[in-house]
C-alpha cells in the first residue's frame, strides 16, 4: 500500500530547495497523494539561528499566502497544509509560538533538530564522538517533545555519532521512549536516502522497533522530483518492515493553539 500523505516538503525560501511550489503540488497529485504538507525550515524571530538555511521572519506571510493561493487552484484535488520544520530552541521557541499564534495560519510543526542550542551542528553533517554532545542533543529533543506542539519527529536518526555504540544505544532508547510516551511518530527520512547521507541509520531503527515506536515516511522533498519517488519510498518502507515498525499515513492535525 502506498502512502497518501506527505508532511515534509521544502520551498526555495530555505536556499537549498528548488522549483516552484505548484510543481511539487502537481507531482503530488500525479502520484496520488491526498495530502501534501509544506514544512519549510522555520524562520526565527531574531533571524540569527543558521540564517543561511531558512527564510527570514519577514518572508513568513508570503510563504503562507503562496500555499493559500495554491489551495484555491488545487484544493478540490488535494489537501494542502501549511507547516514548518522547527528546531527546538528553548530561548526563542516561545517567541516563535507567539508570532505563529498571532498569525494563526500555520497548521502544524515537525521537529527537525539539526543542532542543539549551544553548539552548531552536532547532528546533520560532521561525525562526532563526544558523549556529552549526544546526550545534550537528546535532552533538547525531549524537551521539545514535551511542548506538545509537534506533529512528529523528523529524521530522529540525524545525529552522526561515531563514539561508543553502547552509549548511542542508551541515548537513542531514551529518545524513542520519550517520543512514544508523548505520542509522537518518528520519521524515516527520504532526503537522507536520496542524497546518500548517513541516515536513515539501521542501528537507530532497530532500537525504535524494539521500543514499539510508530513511524511516518517523510519525503523531505527539496525538489519536485523528491515528491512521490516510489522506488525510494519502497526502500524506506522496507526499513520499517525490517524492524517491525508500524507505519502511519494520514495524521490527525490538531489545532496548534487550542
Ligand atoms: Zn531537516
Ligand atoms: Zn526537511
């Protein structure tokens, strides 16, 4: 069975995605999706956290309005959702939420913890061995889970930890347990596979399987061709099956500010 929903889609505003939004939408319709969620990298109120990979706060209304305009054109064929991929940055998270609450049009957030607050990128990218860094990253994620603001956890296996494997296992177990407790599905990420990155990491999914986590298959499209590449999606589904992970498709979108 093929999935009918994808909640992880970028736009050119993050400076590392390409194409027009309508091209993503048309590929999604052609591929039989019923729901396509845009979740570009969030802007931050201070415009200071890794500004090269995200839109500026001033661009947020235009991002939202572009998706709203597409809804008027394609709305009878596909459900288009307005989301953001957000790190959990404790010092700015509340301020961001305040802005989103005021605007009222962003419908969901996915947690993509590319780095933790004090130190650049421990995760996506360079390998690292420091135990403390991995533990802090997990702490940060778990704090994010407990805000109750996230729909799911994007690429939870993004930490490129090359240190002690027993420590890795212990920390990932902690992460998986907390996600399960908070009712958060974990995403097996398409972009990681597509780009030949070090994730999806089997060692992580084996732990997630043992902990009984639920998963979502996320395309994480940075180009229209990243939408509905079924060969790729089949590969991600095989990972889920290998480790006995239950795959979710359409998710319930609750009010972000109930
Ligand atoms: Zn990401
Ligand atoms: Zn992404």
